[in-house]
C-alpha cells in the first residue's frame, strides 16, 4: 500500500472540499444570512488541512487498483464528514449523526432526509444540500481528474471505483480528456435544464437547486411538497431531464461525435427506454381516475424519478394501488444505466444476468455447444461475468444484513424493506413511513449508521467501501 500517495491525494480532496464551501457562502451573503460564517469557517479549516497534507509530496506517485479504491472510499467519507459541519454548527440539524446522514444522502445523490420541515432552512443551507447532489453526481475524484491528473494511466483505477456500472472505459485515449468531456456534458445539460425551468416560470433560486438535484439524480427538494407546487410545464422538463441523466453518458459522447448508429445500437439504452415506457404506461392505466393525461403525467414523472433514483415527487405514490406500488419497488432495484448519475443495480447488469440465464439454459439443452455472451457486438469476457455475479451476491448479503439490523427498530416490514432499498439504491423515498411525505428521522442512531453505510456502498458500487475493512489491503509492500 502506497500510503504517501493516498495522503497526498486526500490533501487535494480536502482542498476541493474547501472550495465547495464558497458557492453556499456566496448565496448566504446574497440573502444576508448569518449562516455564511459557518461556510467560511469550514473553508478555512479545510484549506489549512489540505495545505498541510498537500505539502507532503510522495516520492513514488505510482498507484494501483487497491490504492485507487481506497482513495475513492476515504475521499467520500472525508468530504461527507466535512460537509456535515455547516448543518451541525448552524444548529439546523443538532445531531451530528443526523447531519452526516443528510450530507451523505446528498453526496451519494440518494435524497433521503431526516428533516421534517425543509423550508425552515436558510437559502445558504438549501443551496448546500442541492449542491452536494451536483458534486456527487458525476463523482468528486472524476472532477479532480478533469482538472488535476495525478499519475498517468493509473487514474483509471480511480475512475472505475467511482463510476457506476460494471465497467468503465476511456471515451478518448487520454483519461484526463475523458473526465473533462464527461463534466462538460454534465455541466451543459444542467445549464440547459436551468434555463428551461426559468422559462417555465420557476424562481431563479428554485431553478438552480432543482437543476442540480436533477443532474445528480439526487432529489433533495427545497419545498416540503417536493416538486408538486411547480407548474406542469416545469414538471415535464424535470421528468425529461431526470430520464436523460439516467442514460449512459457514453451515449451522449457518441452523439456529439456524430456516431448516431453506434449510439442507437446501445443495448442498455434500448432496454432503459423500453422499461420506462412499459412501466409508465401500466401505472398510468392502473392509476387512471378519469383523466388519463394527468395520470400519465404523474406516472412518467414518478417512474423517471424512481428508475433514475432521483426521488423527486409530484404525488404521494404511497397511496397508489398495490400493482403500482409493487412496480415502483421493482424499478428501485433496476436503477438507471451504467455510466450515468443514477444508482441501483444498473440496466447493463440486468441484461448480462438475463443473457447468462439464457446461456445456461442453452447449455442444458445442448451440452456440447459452446456459446458466448455478446453485448453490443462484443464478447463479454469471463472475468466481467464473474465480477457481475459477485456484485449481485455481495449486494444481496449486504441488503439482508442491513434489513435485519434496521428491523430492530420494529417498524412495519414495508417501511423497513423500502428504507433499506431506497438508501442502498440511492433513491430517497420508499413506502409507508419513508414515503414521499415521510422521512428517516424516526430511525435509531444504529439504523441511521447502517443506512449511511448502504448509501455509500450503493454509490461506490460496494467494493471500494468493503476494501476499507479488509486487513490485507492495508499491508505495506
């Protein structure tokens, strides 16, 4: 383990954490709020810490897979510990565990909240909540790579650890350019949504926070009724952009490069569109109360919100029929595309699971046949399939263990099950007590810690976080 490069990198991460405090500080100043002092205090503390760590330059700047994964896991934990300070110091969230829950929910783009009255927060704090979504959506380390590459090709280990999905590849030969293009697309789409929301008569501050929450597929609303109070036109814009941010960003890169055929042939994107359309139509028909257009509007918004793991809401889907609620829970696990800002198991993995089942059935019927699994015209290697299968096994084990621990609080099964599902898949709202009109405040500190772990594990694709607790990883070589 190259400890020196890890500390050196963490110094940059803390420096960026300091820089992240400046936008909410400016917002607080604009609205003449006293909360500005908490952001500037955190800025000073982080800047000093980062400066100290950054001055210790390692002799060996090479790092490999385990260093990359450890860097990512530690970075996310550190920025969360720092990010919770403004909530805690200001007194808006008097419990540090609750403040940490809220912050990690923001950075992991989960959107689960312990707040009962969101509108009681100052503009600076509301902006900070939404800003954590935007920061975490594409990834903190990916952002740093776009600006300050650390050590050549080995940066791919960082990008793999932080990017959602079973595999990550370079869009262009140089990784720094890949990270730059990803963030350029991310920023441009956020800006376009912001402009469209302004056109739809949403207040500027609301439009900024909503655009950042949509871009990161996070779902922190700045109103107690989430998105329900805005115009239908604004809700349609949000529906479209939630869906768009759930698509693999490689799709947009191919479009920009005018490789339209390659983009349209992406199996994952095709399935993503299909699942969205079918589930939306079924729920619209199932919830139709005489106004199909209204039902279709609410269905498409909710399906887009849950499937992309955003968590915004226009209606309390907790009151829908069992069929619709069941479909909502199912797509909680499906999630969005790999390489998007969404969470969940990912459509690409589901496709590989279905293809693996088909291959196994074919082998039973024709034992001597040799069949390979193809994905987008390429043969899927055995190590990729093995990785995908191990992910599912680990996912199930963590889910079951989390469910058992959270059930100690003795809430009903639907509340407990969907609370774990909503945090582990980075969605936000679940059903019953943690539905769109509820929150996570009633859980015990132990359950909140478990759910915090689930949010981080879900965002980081499980393994980087688990490696922190693996003794052999920490042995110095």
